[in-house]
């Protein structure tokens, strides 16, 4: 009896499943299901579009970030190249400036050597400076091995007077510039035959003192070394005719028998880098009481 009941239930269940299957097949082709599907698609499409747009936005953002990194690296590389080229340009400009100065130095050497009384020189670079409130000294990178001796006149790369050697050794020479307060040079103005003692005043203009009032002197005139001249009692360790500087002012007081001229040096004393040291000049003996530089 129990078995008959169980068999009937199985038969009923099977029939129900068959009927549902047939019904679903029928409904699958009906408009209702199609409309239901359309509604579902309508509702889901905006969500799909939003998700797609978000995906595209994220992809674009990732691409933009990657591109920015690439551009930043390229910019850094270009900046490094610009810096390198700028350094090379600066070096080339320095070399060109140095070459010009050395060519000028050589031209001055040739001109001095071509005089009726040749002035033979050796070129040297400035190794160090000693500029204080009391003195103006420079040390050259050449010395006795190049024929440089104590008291030798020293000229600028343009041929103007720098000073004189006060001491020298192997590979070095100390020079007292004409702006040093201890420097004293006899100056001369050719036009008016005016002479005086040119004294150093550190960074201020040189002072040409003890110029007789009767001697003509005017601004912008060139003052040169008086040189070794026995007449008038003058003695000098400098050859004649080396430019010292130009007159920029004259102090002439009526009650004085002498006047003073202020002179701007022809040489750039504060920034000297190269010098010409005369090697064939023999300074006069200083036994004379009137001996002077």
C-alpha cells in the first residue's frame, strides 16, 4: 500500500514537470517574455554605460599619469643637457678670453722688443694676491728660473706699469704694485715737461706730488715713467716711457710752490692676471743719495 502511494506521487510530479516545461517553451516565444527582457535591458544599460565610462576614465587617468612621468623624465634629461652645454659654453668663453689676453700679451712683448732700446720680457701669471689696508702685492708663478730678478720692472698685459719685483726665487716672484703706499715712481708728462713723484694710495687714484707750479699740467694727459736720467738728480729703476696713468684732477693751491695731480692707472691693478717682467734691464746703483724708483 505504501509503495502504491509513493508511485502515484512520482507519476504526478513527473506530469507537473512536463507541463511546466511545455509552458516555458511556449512563453519563451511570447511577447510578454520579450517585453520583460527589454525592460531588464533598459534598466541595466545605464549601469553598464556608467561602468564602461568609469573604466575608460580610469584607463585615461592611468595613461595621463604615465605620460606625465615620461614628460617629466624627458624634461629632466633636457635640463641636464642644457646645463652641460652651458658649462661647455662658459669654458669656451673663458678660453677665448684667455687666448685674447695672451695674444695681446705677445703683441706687447713684440712691440717692446722692437724698440730702439729693446725691452725683453717674460710672461707670468698671477698666482696670488695680497691686498690689505696696508699693501698691494701679487705673487707671480715664475721666478729666477725664467730670468726674473729683484727690482725688475713689471708691466701689465697691455704694456702699462704694474710695479717692480721686490723678491724672487725658483718658480715665484713677489711684486709690489704701484698702488702700494710704499711704491714711488718718478712720472713725467711729455707735453709740459712736468715731473713729479707718483705715490701709491691703495684703491684710490695715484698721487703725483711735488710738481712745480711753473710746469704745465692738464687733465687727461698721459703720465709715463721718467726713466734713468742723470739730469736733475733723478734716478729710477724703471725704463723711460712706460705708461703709468692719466691725470683726472689737479690740486693747485695759490700759496704752494708745487701742485699735485691725481692719476688713474692705465693697468687694471685690482684684477691683474698676467704680467710681463723685464729681464734685460739693469737698475742703477743706489749709492746716489737722490736715488729713487
